[in-house]
C-alpha cells in the first residue's frame, strides 16, 4: 500500500501543482494537503527497494513506463522507481469486510461513501434505508447512524461528547434553525432576487449546462442542498443515475424529505435521492470518486471555504466539475462596468457586506483564487449585479492508475 499511495500522490498532485512547487523533485515528500489527506504515507519513490511477490512482466513493463516519465523529470535513473510502480500495479485497495471498493465513475445506481474519519472504509447503498440502522467502520470503531430520515456521516454523529463543543459559525447555525428551514422555500429564497439571482428555474438551467458534460448518467452531489430546491429538479430531469442531497443542517434535510415525499411520494424513484448529513470540510467520499458537485447559494455560509474547496478538489474525479452560485460584494455592480480592480478600494466604505462571522460576500477574483489554490481550473461564470454562478473542473491528466489499477497518463512538470 505504501508504494501505491506514493505513486498516486506523485501523479495526482504534481501535475496540477508543479508550477507552484518548483522544488518538488527534492522536497515533495510530505503529506499533500489537497489530495492525500490523512492516512496516506508520504514516502519518496526511491525508498522502495524491491517488488512484491507475484509481479508479472506486464506490470513491470507498466512500471517501467511510469518510471521513465519520472526519470525524465527528475534526472535520477533508479531501478527502485520501476520496482515501486510495478508493485503498486499489483496492489489492491483495502476496504471494510462488509463492502467493496466502488467504481464511482461508471453509471450506477449505487451510492458510495467512506468513513469521514479514516476515508478508507467504504459504504455502498442503493437507496435510503427503510429502517434505522448503522454504518460501521471497524478501523475507527465507529458506527454512523443511517435512518429513513438521512444518513449522518459527520465526524461526531452518534457520539455524545461530555465537555467539548464545536465552535459555531453564524452562517452555518442560522440554517440549522427549524424556522429558517421551514421558511426557506416559502419566501426566503425568493428574496435573493434583490441581488440579481434570476430564480430557481433559470439557475437550474445554467447549472445543468455546466453539469451535464461531466455527470450525465452518473451520481450528482448537491452539497448544502438546503430544502432540496435543486436536488429535486436534478432528480426529475432523469439526467443522473442518482442525486446525493447533502447538508449539515438536520432541519434542512427534513424539509428536503418532506418536499420529496409530497411531490413524488418516494425518495427511491427512477432517479433515487439519498439524504446525507455531511460537513463540506470533511466530505465522506473517496478521493477521485465524484463526477460533479453542485452548491447553490451556499459557499458564502461555509466556515472555511478554502478547506471546503480542497475537499471538493480531493473527491472530484479527473474531468469532474464543481458548480456553485453565491453573492458578490457590494462593489460588484460597479465593478462589472469599471472593472473589479478599479473599484476594490471602495469595498471598505460601501455598505452591504455582512459581518464576517456570519457569511462572506465575494469578489470574483477571490473565487478564482480559491479554486486555483486547490488545483481546479477552467473557471467560467455567469454574473449579473451581485449574483454569480461559476464552474471549475478537475484536470484530467492527474492520475497514474485508473480504477482497475492500470497505468494511465500523468503530467509531470519540469
């Protein structure tokens, strides 16, 4: 497993980040904060000195192909690199005894999750549970509640803490209030028109134009789904194999469930909907397993947007897309005419920005910076007044091994 983790790390991170880490050939041997999260050994390829038993000639040849690309980049011809690549080609990923490693990139009605603590134990479900049960991770000695209401794959679900209390973030806690959740589609969301939001139907059309090329026929994650305003539309479109309606707010998920049952009578229709309580800062999905993520009018409420974007980058598959809408700052309308750079000094004097502890209104360049920092590219957007919807993609050349263990392309920077 060390060989496999190391090679995957070299391939997935260097291709998209090398331009910002020019010294990676000699010092890139720490755990990557973007793609490798916890539990991925950070070892140099040269530390592997021999292959594991049973490595076949094709695997050695595949390893040699990988090694030649590494050698051409780093100028250090070492047979140990070939050994590491060949050994990795014969290594399989470990999962929990009760589940199998998913193949999330192929069309499937399976919903695949991982333990939010270790990110290694896999859980697969085809539909919402019909009765209360639990998803158990033997590695972490934790069981996460799963009920007809929602799955709870947050770090502290099912745990009663005696003293410690997580510090609240105003923008998050606001929407955990049952009254706010009840009011969301009953006037609250419609009020976004003041900022230039064109309305749910138009926003859905824009989002679909970004999502379909990457996720048609695959499972879509609607993060911070709220009351399911867009989750339900995505499911009704019939364009996806399934929709994960995810939110941190229990009361929002309850509203989503009630709307789904009222409109269709079930969550398990032709396009099933899975209700998931999750923290965007610790997504319960395997690395590189998600085709597309949508977050409508949400990122301004996230406690740590940079960490959230890093998690989104981690779970997106090569070629996957992230689509989000949010509020721009009070200077945005003038910036649309004169340029954001020209009006930036006015931000300190113009009213209309929220208190920092509640939510964040953005400059467009801030959103671009957030995405670039975590290796997401091809920023495109629709913008009007203080409304913006943008899409970014995960680079396609960042993996050495496909889901079956075969060697695929990777980009190494000089």
